[in-house]
C-alpha cells in the first residue's frame, strides 16, 4: 500500500465533503456542481484503486449521516431513495475508470479517461434515476423522459467544461510530480 497515495485519497475524500457542503451552504455561489471535477481529478492523480477508495469514503461518510451531499437531506441512509443517488454511486465507478485508462499516461489518455468517466457517471446516474422514478415513485417514465430530466440540461457545456478543467489540472499535477 502506497502511504502517499493513501494520504492523498483522504485529501480527495475531504475535498469532496467540503465541496458538497459548500454547495448547500452557498448555492448562489456555485451554479453547478463542481464535484465531478474532483472525481475525475482523483482518477488522474491517484490512479484507479485509490481514486475509487476516496470516492467510496465520501459516499460512506454521507450515508452514515454526515451532511456532505449537495442536496437535502445532505446525508443519511434515506439518501439512497433520492433519484440522484445513482450519480453518487457513479462517482466511485467514474473515478476508477478514469484512473484505469489514464495510468499516468499522455494528455490524450487523460482526455479519453475523463470522457469515459463521464459516460460511466451518466450510465450509473441515469439508470438509477429511471429505477427510482419507475419502481419506487411509480411515475410513468421513459428512457427519453429520463434523458430529458437528467442528461440534456447537464451535459452540453457544463460537464464538458468540468471535464476539460479536470484533464488540464490533473495531467499537469501528474507531469510535475513525475518531474520531481
């Protein structure tokens, strides 16, 4: 076990917690969730296993009741029934996939890794959204309806900008770390 990466994993878990709390304390200051930036950054900087562990720590802290999630009730096991909980599950998978593809490689591997992480995040988030809406809340919904609710308003500019920021910063951090 790499102690340095383990320590950095705890830093990324703490960043996720602080960012989630910042969003619900000052929603006007944060017009969109910046949590995915840290998800992708963790994959690039920490690697697959440690990044997934950092996201899992964030998820477990929230499920045990710490108010670290971005929307009400901000934490606790009841959060599992929120339609957007799948995106939190997707954080773990997206961080892992991003790190697995990048593996401290080139900028192009970083771009591909982050874009694949974005796809994984949406696969988890939208699948869970559909399941909760259809089977728990008993709302008549279709795949097109789920895409309209959870995909179209989010993807276009915001998520691509977040992905670009993550690739640029993450690759630069790794490059500088390798130079020392």
